């Protein structure tokens, strides 16, 4: 009888212990390991307009004055164009109307956000975070003393900003500078060693690339008055090999860190918005009308990858063999075999996907925004979007 009682007690203790361990495994955990985060299959709308439920949670604040604290990121964004992070908990997004949002506890069930001003209420296109202190932003400048587009810099995590370079002040003698654009950064860093480039164009549709070797001083890497096409994307594999893409199928390549650039044929005339290098000789590009291109010879020639859609593709991200592209209507397409086969991922938004950034093969964010409606969404995945 005593043995039976001991057996029942032991069995009950095991059941309680198993339930406790299961409950702990299911609890949200903030960690450096994405696998330990709260798991939501596919893409989760952290803030935005959920078309599948009809619930509108975007209420743009056009004033963008002061510090708007947004617990849970429930309201306030005006449409985002880029997102960047240094770890699972700290991220920065930029977008319409000078939106600069600092996200804390990004992996948690309810991230917190703080809006700050970089000094412009124009459309901000790209953000790069070197660490928790040093942040760069590229985009249109509405400061009456500058206009054009600027590179903004913060040394205190985004609280205060200075201008490191401006197109209107650099390319003088022009009557209209409001259409100048800086569209995308690319940085190659090692510790505090910094090499960076920013691509865009002037109001006359001439392409422009600037570069920095210290994160403080920017100089012209490329500008041509004979080539038409604003650059939308730029990517470097190392400090030497880089590719930039833009309007009219424009492709520029460099093998010396941007000292010289050579124009190459893409085989298309549509706009290319993003490019991503995966090796010194291999890169992918994405653009209008569902165009995806691949090169295996450093950009000298390109072949088209047909994914069977005509969606304008603004976002491109690659992690190992995994490729994500996104664009109009909240469409996200995914390949797990380096582009051989593709599936559709549900973004749960109909906002244009402008940027996808993956911290790993499973954890990442996407920035979405419409330029005319000043609306958008921020998405997050802990499962690679699948």
C-alpha cells in the first residue's frame, strides 16, 4: 500500500513538473536567440492597417512635433520606408513626414516606440544603425536653409541629429532642389571601422553616389550628367566590390570601392529598386513589373528570374539561400533555394512593402508605406514569414 502511494505521488509530481516546464517554454522571452522569442507564424502587423480584419490602427500625426510615445506601437506612423536594428530589442524606422521611430523591446509582445525629429519633415528613405549610439538617415531635407536631400547623423541613439552632407549645398546653381533624392545606404563595417555609400539622384534625374571612409565626411563617388536614372539601391559585398541599380534598368558596378564606376546592361528598361550582393561575383536585383535579375559575374551580365507576377517590387532581402521580395499590395514572395522556386507569404497588410530586414533566417522586420496616403505598417516575423 505504501509503495502504491509513493508511485501515485511520484507520478503526480512528474505531471506537475512537465506542465510547469511546458508553460515556461510557451512564455514570451526576450533573448538574443530569435528561437526563444514569441512565435507568430508568418508576418505579424505590429502597427498598421489589417485588411483582413478591417481594423484601422494607423492615424498619422502630421505635426510630428515633440516626442510621441506610442506604447505597443499602436498608432501614429505615417508610412515607413526602411527599418534597421542592432539586436533583437533595438530598432529604428524612418518614413513619410520626417518619421523617425526608435523601437525598444522589439522582440517582446508589445514593443514600445518613441518618435524623434531629425530636423526634416520630408520623406526619409534609409536608416543604418552601427550600434546603440551611432545612427545615419538619408532622405529629403525640408530645412529652409538646405532643402535637397541630406545625410543625417546621430551619436546618441537618435535623440539629436546633425547634417553631414546635403545635395543642395553641394550641387549649387540649381533653381529646384526639392526633387533631389538619397534612397539607400550600404555600409561595410568592422568594429568602429566604417566604409559607407549612399545612392540616389538629383532633380534632373542624374544618378549620384556618395561615400565615406570614416562615417563623418561624405564625398562624391559618382555623378553623371550624361546618364539618366535616379539610383534606388546599392549593395557592396566587401570594401571593393559594389553594385548600384536604378531607373530605366540602370546598373553601375565598381571593383575599387567606388573610386570608379562602370555602366552595365541589365537587359531591362524597368526601374530597379533594390540590389543585394551575396558574393563578389553574385547579386540579385528587384524592380518594377515583378522583375528579378541575377548576376554571377559581378554585374557584367544579368539573367531574369520569372516568379510569375507583375507586382512592383521595392524590397529585397537575402539570408543564406533564403530570399524575400516585397512590393505593392502588401505582397511578399519567398524562395528557400536561392531563387529556384517561390511561394507567397501573407503579410496581413495591403500597404506597399518598401524594406525587409532580416536579423537571421527567421527573425526580421518589414517597413511598409504609401507615399500619397501617408499610411503604412510595420511587420515582424519570428518564423521567416512562413
